């Protein structure tokens, strides 16, 4: 064996190179599409005498003093004179090369924000560079790029400039598909990296400039093509065709239910049944507001698959929600002869082995559980339908793993995803364009409206007094906290402390505690007591966010409501108002409230409509909440804003359809340019 020294050493990447890769800046086109966050104007100089407090400007002069001072901490204090006036420069972090550039007698150009200091105007940590009297000023605005601590702006500017020169920016999109008056791609990119100093900074920053509009359209076009491709690929796959027969399991289940379906439920059941009778895999999202009755629709879909001799898997993000589904489905389906299996991470030993054997043999026709359903050891005999609840809380890898369960067979399972977070129209047209969407847009009869009240934490004692009144009248109460243990960063009261406080204040009433770190058996015991009415108050973390159904619960208190997302608040509110009793949701907040916090609480007080809540959530914090891990941590739309740029979506959709039909290869080149490997995430 040759000595180790003969193997050439692998060249270590520098910290900036590693940081570039982390930002996804691998190809020249990635660098060309890495656009500035903002710009600095280094095209002109301002006289020091003209500076005002709070003004950001560039000045030039000679250093007259440079000294390290200790008051109260070590800092570098520099005095700059431009021949008319003096300016202090202060650095709390500095290196020997800084002191060299800023040595007395040197000419420097400095840019920063002027502030009123103890000795007059100063700039703290300004940008600076050594110059001479002949050094020309910049001729374009200086870009400031999104970066990380280990990637200096100067390094990134050089990398982007060279990537922009090398990148192939040839026009791929046929001119007929572009909006009228569009800039050329190369022209738009060069302009956005180095805009002329006379351009309106406002149009650059709000992205309404024509150069921005071209890039937004290009990005939306790539995303739409990718979605259409995913849909077309799916159309080539084959799934089992299920017959829907008179007197079949679905009809028997419908007849056995102790309630009648709403007309909206009937409509979506029919849409799903149509899909299941085709040999193209169903890829449908069932959306409906909290409490609209999605589980029974899923059960009726499962009944069609099982009547045809195929298995069905239902996967939920938490054990509590999975168990809610399991109990309902067992109650409805076992009397009809359906065998069920329960699979979660906490199920171990002999019981787990028995369940796995029943799934593998096909004896268990319906398998319900958490992500444990898609672990390698779980083998299905014939999986024909996969149902994913709260789909936005599952990752791409998890959804793909579930689909791959059928790879040993020649057929794909049908896929039904459910969400109680309704998807706004612009998102449905963009990032969910490859899905068919069914909407349950009415609530079952007998549901009472929920009154939402917003109080500061100062009213906490009044809220506790109200809880005592509700408990005395035989009603039940949820109290939700965001954390279960003390955090140094967040001054939040934890669930344990709140449980102790409420237990003391509500002597004579049973106050329970539920949180994510409790063993599964303990969680189940607590929920069973609450459901049975043996417990009046349940203090919980957000594990009760979805699926918990206690009709006698009439009051929901959400502590530190400003810390929750809007759709999460709406989900939590939906735990009450599930019976005929008038219900109230109290949002307790701690001052001071941020603008986002105010917007969320205002939206909750003003509307109970899940679609309106979803629209406002999209406005407040963007599409991440709806996409879940479909974006896998990397936003698929970097430039287009789904609120501001909704008008660009229909033309991008139409252009994608035309282009993919006429020049599929060229259209795919466009997707590769824009999305690279991210295109795969859209297919999950």
C-alpha cells in the first residue's frame, strides 16, 4: 500500500466559499440572480459642514488624529478633516489593518450615518477606504447583497460581478410570451446590480421598476412550468382504479353515520370519488375551516379504496391528532367489518410487531398513525390511498417516502391531503397549482359563533374569575400557553406555573395539565378525563391545536397570543364552539405589542372566516405558513410577492402552458436556470 503522503491533499474551501455554497451561490447564474437588498450612493461627496444628525452620506478628507482610547471600553477614535470642518469616526471593533488605513496623514473616503456625539458629529463604524486625490467616484449605486457573517460584502460584490459577466443570459423566453414593454433579461440584471445614480430608489426598493417586473415574471414563469411538469408527469403514472358501487362500503358507512352530511361535504366526496375511479393518481387537497367535517370525508374516501380490496393509510402530524382520527374511524368503520391498525413512534415491542405484521399481510385495511407510518420497517400489502392531515406540517421527504411505499408495485397510491388552513387564491394558483383543490365551505348545523375578546395580561385576574363562573355552570375551559419551561430569552409564563396558579385560584375544580413532553399514555389519560367531563380546566401547550373535539368546552384562553401565528390562533379558537353552547375565545397579550402582533389580534377579533384569516396571514408573514416544508427551508419565490404581484400570475400561467406545449426543451432550460434543484420540491 503506498504511503499516505502520496495522496494529494484535498484543497480546503475558504470560509467565504463555504458561505457562498450555503447561500446557494454555486453557478454563475446563481450569482447573477443574487440581487441587492438595497443600495448605497457612493457617486457623490458631502461636505462635513453640510452633515445633519441622522443623515447617511459619503465624505472625504485627511486623517488628523487616530488613537486607541479606553472610555469605558477599548475603541478606536479617529478625527477626519475635509478642509472645512471635522468629523469623529468611532470603532468599537477594529484590527491592525484598519489602524494602518486610518493613520494620521492618510486620505480616506468614509460613508455612514452622522450622529450627534459628545464632541460634535460622529460616525460609528462607517465604511471606509483609502483614496488619493485622483480616485474617481462610483458611477452607479453600490449594491448591498444578502449575505452572512463569514461572507464580506466586498468579496461578494466581486464574486457577483464576475458571475454576472460569465453567466449565460441569452433570451430563452419567446418575445411573444413576455408582457408588452418588457426589458431584456441581461439589461434588467445589469441595471439591478449597478443602477444609475439618478434612478428612483423608491422604485428599486419596492420592486416596481420595469427591471424588477421582468425578473418577477421570469421567476413566476419558471415556477408555473415546474408545476405543470409535475402535473404532466403525474398524468403518466398509474394508480389503481376503484369502482364505486351501489350498496358498497361507502354507502353502508354513509347510512350508518349518526348525522347527515352538509351539501359541501357531499360535493367534495363526489369530487374525490370521481378521482378514485380514474387510473391517474389523485393529487387532491381537501381544505375546510376548523370543524367543517374533513375527517368523515376522508373516511368515505378510504371506504371506496377498502371496498376494492386496497389498504388506506392516514397520517397526522401529532399523536393526539392521529388518535382523534383513529377513535372516530374505528367507531365508524369497525362495525362494518373493517380491520384497523394504529402506528406511532411511542408504540414499541410486541404490540408494534403485531401491528406491522397485520399491515404487511393486508389484514389491517386501514392504518392510522404519525410519521411512523412511513418508516422503512412498515411494509404495506396493497396501499391504494394515502391521506395526509395538516399537510403543511409534513416535509417533502416525508410525503415522497409515503408515495414510494408503492414502488415495489407498478401502481402509485392516490394521495389526499387535508388542511384546516385554507389556501388563499394566489397561493392556489402558484405554489399549489399542481394540486386539485376541494373546499368544504360550510360548517355543520348547530355550530355556534365564537365571540373573540382581546385583553392585556393586566386583566388576568378577571379572566380567571370568568373561568370560575364557567366551571361552576358545568362548562369546560382550555387555557393554552406557548412554552412548557422557563426560557431566559422569552419572559413567558410556562404551562406548569399557570397550572399551579389556576389550581390554587380554582379550588374545588379539577385543573389538568397537558404538554408535548408527557408520555403518550399520560396525554391520552388527561384527554380522556377532559372529554368525559371529569376535568373542568385543561392547561395545555399547542398540542391541542387541531383535532380535539369536546362539545362542552365553551371558553378558550390563549396566553401570550401575540407570540402565535394567525392561522395557529384560528386553529386553537376552533377547539371551542363545537357544541350548541355560546363560546368565547380570550386572547391575552403582553405589552408592548409589535405591529405584526397588533395586526394578528385585530384580524382575530374582526373575523371568524378561515379564508379571510388565511388572506391576512399571507399579507402579514408571507407564504411559509401555507407551504410548510414544501419549500424545504428555501423560499421558491425570491422576487415575486404573492400579494403585490398577483396580477402577474395568470399571464405567467398562460405563457407556461403555451411554451411547454410548443418548446418543452427550452421551457425546461428556463426552469433549470431559475430553480435548479429546487424544482423537485414543487413535485412533492
